[in-house]
């Protein structure tokens, strides 16, 4: 018989993306309280101390789905997309007063909307101020009162009578929220495997402090509802196990939440979307079996100030607005002629179904296509007009979703972009990606402001810390695949000068740098002018929409003010709360760091800190 | 004839023994094709540049290090071009070719037999295919599989999804190019690794089949004759081999041109070498350094003496970069770490010319000139003191598809140069002394392919990302090849990719088994995953559409569409562009434009059809889902009852197939001690050949054993290497010495 070459046999290591341990019995969450200097974050304003480390139990695979154990590490079988643990945090009590108190920029409202003090220093600024004058109506207003301004922005689809009817009906009875149809506990759907409510659920709900945090966290095929202010927070309120679909993303509707009602939307690896109301244990399944779009949902968010509408990013590059109340209908692009011509112009947002379509009986409400590459994340601007979308092809788009129009398209330095976030005042957008950089983009100047270098691997989540942002200085946090949490203090006046001019100099260069950059931008092209279009909404030229990659020599580099390894596993989510910073990792660890006791809300500390760091 | 065999093959599953004829043209109706064959169904006539050839390489027992690297080099387009065109493009008739035709193995066997007898150095592995086959015809390879009915429990090599089976099939299907001859005379060169490599490339390009297997007998023979360290049938380091091969090629090329120059000066007639005249004309001095032009970059090391504050700079060339790894890092970060400042102190003090004497100093290395092809060696094999041997690091190191370098000097030219990942050499195994190498390569217009010895298989683009490493990942990227590209090319490619993805998505909707889905051997989807199939395209080039077109409406001329992707390659590599224009005539280009237009029209039409189809498919799909759901519900009902019991059972049943198999992998039988001694041995043996292995190389060899003081490797040359001394060294050793840097 014939002898074979050395048979490459390999130990069974689990399929790629499989949960690490792969234990096969249902286990409980564990809560630990590690202490010591390695669990503290030392920043200028004080020391953040690890409060606790909550480890969510990874559920075993569903019995019907035999675990795919391919002993061959080269196997070409495709495993479904998975995502690490992410959290949706909700405080059921109305939060208005805390907003006005904590978003400190509100205090500087009047001065700010006219002339932002930090930029005012530059005489050249008058130039862009003039051109900004128009955009102030959008951005400026967004700046002044982010949370409330949304109410003044027209609601999505308000111009469409087909939609308005339904909206009107809903808003009739604001106190009695509509619940989803099916009971998830009694459901016999094959999509949901098991629902495990806490034995004393009602008691715990009653005991819940209304200003305390509820969290929804996905881990593998499970979704857990946690009460983070409870003394037994490791015990979930409800745990839902899905059969094989993994929830990749979720979002809580901030405008419908209340003590007895929370609308949460879940996007799955199978493309399905579930609208779930945890208090009544009801749910509705949307895009069932991918009827409208059969690719996984990578990010999902409620439209700002909308009770019913939410936006889902599918992995084929589609952005779809669904209505939680509507049934699915098979989707075909409505305006074929347009689609064909638009494909040629890649710089456009292809509107496959407009919100203004009269056919609004079924989902989707509207359907846009950015490109065909996977959308990794998106974020709505505080002024409720724009959405920032980042994709695997390295593009970063700003879309006016009310007008269904692409305003800007930027590229990462290289590699895909993974996460995106708006500053609380809507002036800046930060992105993180596979170039290991956190990039700060200015909307007003439609340019890259700075690149933040400090991560040792891909950046998976960025967030502004609204409690530490003021008109001069923005606090940004980021986490990455390097298991580290980095904090950045970004102040426009304190940017480091790129090394282009001379040898690396550590001294902080103030507005002169920025001025130089601006004039250069001004001279080289007319990009700056494009922000007047931002408001006018007139048709845009492609050159104005698509922005080229900035060379390294021309962009400022920002160093972090704090960098700390906080986990053993790649991190995937970051959240700032009034009293803490939270991170979560791919393996289900949720860490909470208490803010420094005395430092919170003190202006002096933060400014001196940023000054000394700069 | 061929279609007959295609059908025969599809009927019986595996190829019958007789079907060793080149399956150049596939019968489109044959349903049971390998994924690669499916991919190539629309392949047009053979191209002159070899970009449409997908040959596996036979493994002679642990020669996968060689196979994976040679494959990467073959698909480094400018490198392939240069190999073919140096010293001059040989007229096809002047070269001996591997036997082809209906009885390829007969010929081969004779030759291989003779070869095996004539040379004791001919490649022989413990499990060598070649030795076994050279004595007996290859025919038995195909037969056993034919008798096996699918679905039965089988030996690993009989499982149709196993790589063993596929490799066997690839060998059986052929054609097998037995590279046991050499054409060095025809090239006007002496026999060398370069001439053998050129032989392989020439043979592959000239062959009439798109697929097949290369048996690199001669290449390995020369390699082993010249380099003692590769003589053993043991597992070798692929990066070391890459380094050796590149340097060897540099040396061969320069040696050749030197002798050529001498010959011209002597005005001696070289009647013995018929090609010589053409050769001389074709060889300009500038073209000699083409390996340098492609792979070489320049590092500047700045050393600042802490005593006299004097900064000295020194430039050093490199052919690849070796970077240290950290757990949970990225290639970007590894490169940045590479250029971080380090202190030269204590044992590694710096010899300052100004103050005279060993002083403490600060040193940092930055890239002054970026190479066109950046070969990144991830140092996964690290010496551990307490174990007294090399260990494999399983660190998770992520690598992006596109890359720019942060660690350039201020005066570097084009510091924002964009690189794209095009080849990954993957090491599979638990340690440095055994295991397996495969390469995953982005081909010009066929997307990413997995090259695992004899087997070649199309893979998803996302597949490339499975080899980041990590605790439970045996297979990790070991060498990454990045090539320079432009943003335009990147955007264009991304667009094509997404087009392909869109098409594929549509395809997934219409057919349960898509052509491009990397499922093994047409074994259908075994699960309900079809609605979560990859969004990332398997095949990113638009000729994938051409193939779809082809199936529906397209006339045959469609098939040569893949040419148009060549354009973007040429834009990205200007030097290559000129060369390619020689290959592709203007007429062809005009045709291409025409075809492009026609294709667009076709696509539009197709899209309309697809839309019309969609509605009726929708109903079909719903039925399907309903059925799936029912099935699932049944399964659920059954499972719910016994959920906990089953999981318990499984808990007991799961673990067995674990670590113990590691050693079975390749050379498990080799003791760890001998493995270590091999490394020492090799470095010793290298010292026997001072001409080839300069001090720098020795440093490199020693380095893994003293990683605690990594500076030594750098400090040494900087201490001894005064500029004058450096100039004196001949260029070969210079190139070699500078080829690797360890920090």
C-alpha cells in the first residue's frame, strides 16, 4: 500500500471564534473584587479604582447544534460572525437634570455658539467662522443643547404622510407604551432556546433604584439583563438563550424608557432583529430569517427621538431603517434606474428605498447602501441629523439621514475602521480602527484634526467622556485588541505639531499649528467650503464629498494621558457613566472603575491635568 | 477527451487512475469538481505571464517550508517576472520541459528513478512520495478512493474533506511536473538554486494546464547539496529558507553577470552556450540588482553616545524585517517597537569613534528606504532559557490587509507608502521543531488561495484573518508579505470585491451551493448556515462574474476578461508595467476595452434578470426556511428533553482528540534534543562557509539562543564595522548580512 506524507493531524482546538473554554454546562456569573495598584487608573484628575469585575458565564452551545469541532486548523468552513460582550446601559428614571448639569458645555452656551473660545485665538479663524455661519444653525445648535436639540430637528420621515399617520397614532397615548406581540417565555419559536428569569424577578424590579443602572449584555448566544446597582448584580434578572444566533449588537430606546417599560432592539448574526421588552417579557422578530436582508447585523440603534424606528447596519454594507411595529415584506430596490446610475458614482449613498416612499405599509422604512463592504459601526450625531458610519474597507462616512445624503467620506490611514463616536457637542467625531489609531475629525472644518497613537493593536471602541468634556478640552477613552484602556485629553489649542517642520519637538504648539494647517487646507482645495453645503443640502460635488488620506507629516499626533492594560482578553466595549468607567472584553468580563472621589466635576483639575500632559 | 475524463471523474467521485491527463479545459457540466477547478472553469487560454497557473508542490517529507516560500515568491508578480526575464527570456523551444501528455508519470518515473540512483542527494523523505512512486507507478493513488463509498467512517486520508485526500487527488489528477532536469546551460548559467527556481517557473508557465503539481526534485537537490542544514528530512524554518533563497538568488545573479562581463572582455567566443549573445544583450548592469530593488529596504540606525552626545548614523540594507512579538499586539505595533529607542549599556556598550572606547549609548533604527515588497518575519520561535530550547509563541498578533509604516526616518521618500497584504506563510504546530507550513496567497485575479503542498484551494478573504494566533490556535501567521500599492488600486480592488460579494450574495440566494463558496469538494451545506454565509467575497475579481455570466448567457470570449485586473497591478508596480506591456500587445488591450464594455452591458442585463428572478425565489426561499424551521423545531423538541444529559455526555466525549496528536504532525518522532542540536549544527555548518555566511548571518543564527541580549547582534557589527571595512566586503555577503535584523 502507498505511504502518505506526514499526516498533519492536529488537536481539536475548537473552531475559530469559538468561546475560549467551551464548557458545556450552564454556569453562573461570577463577581470578584480585585484590588491593588494594577487595578487602578492614574490620571491627572485622580485615581480610578476598580470597583468590581463581573464575569458573564458563556453559555454552552445549544444541543441541537453540534459544536463544530474541526480538527484541521486549515479547514475552510465558514464560521458565523461572533462578537464580544457589549453592553447597553439604561437608567429608567428620566435623566434630564443630570444632562444639563453634567454636560458642562451647556453652561457656556451663549458664548459658545457664537465664537468657540478655543478656536477664537486664531485670527485666521474669522475665515472659517464666516463659512461656518450657515452651519452653525445645524452644528452650533447641536453644540449648544445636544440632548434637547434633537426635538427641534425634524423627525425622520416627517415629510412623508404615509409614515406620519402611523407616527401620529402612536404618539396619542404616550404613557401606555406599545408592547411587542409574543411572550418570549412561552414562545415556541425555534429562534429562542430558553428564557431564565430570576426567581425573585418582580421583587428585584421593585427594589431597583430608579436612578440605578440596568445593563443588557450579550455573551455568545445569551443575552443577560443585569441590575448593576443591585447588591447581587452577578445574578441576572433575565437570561435569554437563543438557539444558534448570536446577538452582536443591541440598543435601548432612550425616548420610550420608563420604570415599567424598556424597548431594546437586538441585532443577530443571522440577520434577524428582535424587539424585546424585558419588563413584560414580550418580543417581536423583525427581518425574520433575513427576509429583507440576510446578512448579519453588525450594529443597531434607535433613531434619535423615535419611538418606533431604528437603524440597522448589515454586513453587506446596507443601512436599513425598520419600524418595530411593521411586518416584513420581501424587499426589492424601488427605483432601479436610480440604483444603476448611482452605482457608477461610488461616492454617493445609494438609496434603494427612500423614507419618502409612499409604500410604507411594511418594513423596511428605508434602505440605503453605503458600499458593499461590511459596516462595522455607526453613531448618530447629538443634533439628530447625521449619522457617522465606519466600514471594513477603511471608509468613514457622514450621512445626513434626514435628507438621505452622503456629506463626507474619509479614509482611515490604512485598514478597516471599527468604531465611531460623536463628541457631546457634535463638533467632532472620533474613530478607531485597524491602523491602531484613534482619529479625531472636525465636522466644521471637514478635516482630520489629530491622530492619537498609543494603542498596540486595533482600536475596538471609542467614547467621549461627557462628564469630562468642556469647551476647551475633550476627554476621549478608547479600548482595543491590546487589552488596554487609553484615555486622551484632546484640546484644540494643545495639539502636538507634526514632526514635518523640524526635529521632534515636545513643546505644545497652540493655534499657530492649527492655523497653518488650515491655511494649507484652504490653499490646496476648497474642502473648507463644503461645510456650507452641510446645511444648504444642495447637491455636492464628488471632490467635496470624498476626502483623501492625510499624510502623516501633516497631521498632529496626540499622546494618551493614560494607558493601562485592564484585561486578559481583547476589549470590545467602553462606557462612561456618571460615577464610573466600564469596559467589557471578548470573554465576558465587565470591569467597573470608580471615578476619583473628589475630582468629578471640578474644572481646575481637568484643565491643569490636560495642560501638564500636553 | 478531457471532458470525458471530467465526466468520468464526476461520476466516480475521485479521479480514476487513467485521468492523469491534464484537465486543462473543464467540462462546465461536470458537477463534481474540486473548488479550484470550479474556480477556473472560465479560465481562458494560457497566459504568457503565468498569472493563471495554480500548481501545488509535492511534499517530499517536510519540504513544506520550501513549498510555501516558493509559492509566495511565484505569486510575487515582479519577482516572477524578473526570474523569467533574467538573464533573458529564453525561447521556449530551447528549454527542456517536463514530460506532459497522456503518460506523464511514465516518463517522470523513469527520470526520477534515474535521478534517485544517480544522486544520493536527491530529495528523500521518510514519507517521500517520490521515492515510493519512482519505483512503482503512481496509479494506485487514485484507486483506493474510488472504492470508498462516501459517508462511511474512513481513514483520515480517505475522508474526502481531509487535506490528505485532496493532496492525493491532486497528485493523481496531475499533471505532475517532475522537475528533475535542468536548463541552466540554456540560460547560460551554471547550475544553481536560481536556475532551478527558474526552471520551475518556466515549466509552470509553459504548461498547458492551469492546475497541476510540481515536483521540485532538482531544486531540493541543489538546495541540499549546497546547504547542509537543509539536508536532513527535518522540519525547517521557512523564514530561514526565504532568507537563504533570496540571498542565493542575489548571489547567483551577480555571479552570472560577473562572469558574463569577464567573458565579454575576453572576447571569447562562447560557442558552447548557444544563448549567450542574447543573454549578454539582455543583461544590463542595472538589472542585476533586481532582487534588491524588490525586497531591499534601508534601515538607518542612529546611535547617540551618552558620553559625548555625538550621534552617528549608519545605513544598513535588509531583505526582510524580523519583528519581536507581544501578546495581543498588531503588526503595526511590532514594527513600532522595532524602532523604539534602546539603550546600549553594560555588555552591549557602543564603541564611540569620537570619545574612543565603549560607551553607553542610545540607539534607534528607522526605515530610510521602504522596500517594494516588505517581507515581515514574525519571530514566533523564541529561545527560552529555562527550557534550553526554542519555543513557539502563540501570541495573538493581528495584521491588517493594508499597512503603512510609522517607523520611517524624517527624510524617507514616500513615508506614507501604502502596502497591501498578498501572502501569508502559516506555521501549524506546537513547536519550532515540527509542524507544517502552508501559504495563503492573493493571486492576481483569482482571489485568495490556500497552497498546502499539492493541494490548492480557493478561500474566503476573511480566511486570511484566521491566523492571528492565540492560545488555542495552532496555526499562526509566520511570514507576511506586503507589497506596495496605491490608494487608487486599493479602492478599485475594494470595489471589485464588494461587487463580487454582492453577486455572491445573490448567488447564495439562488443556489444552495455557490460556486465561490469554499466548501470542500462540493459537499453541500451541511447546516442551516446558508443565510449567514460570508459577506466577504471568496473571489474578489470581477471575472468571477464573468464565470457566472458564462453559465447563463455569455459567449466564450468573455472568459479572457480577467486580463483587466492586470491593469491595476501594473499601475501599482510601475516597473512591472513596462515589462507587461511587452507581454500584452496593444491589440489585446483594445480587445480588453471592448470586452469590458460588453461585459458591463451583460452585467446590467443580468442584474435585471436577477431582479425578476428574485421575486419567485423569494417564495422558494420562504418555503425553504419554513422547512428548515420545522426541522429545527423537531430537533429542538428532541433536544429539550435531554438537554442537560446530552451536554454532560458531550462534556465527557469532547476532550479526547487533543494534544497527543501534535507530535504526529510531521516529525514528532524527532527528539527535542536533536531538534536543538540541529540548530546549533546548522549554524556551525554555516561557519564552514565563510563566503556565504558572513558574521552578520552568524549573528542571526546565534541570536535565537541569546534573546536576553538582543542588542549583541546589532552592537557587534556597529562596533567592528567601520565604513571602509564594509565597503570592501563583496556585495553578496553584504546583502546576506543585512538581510535580517533582530532587535
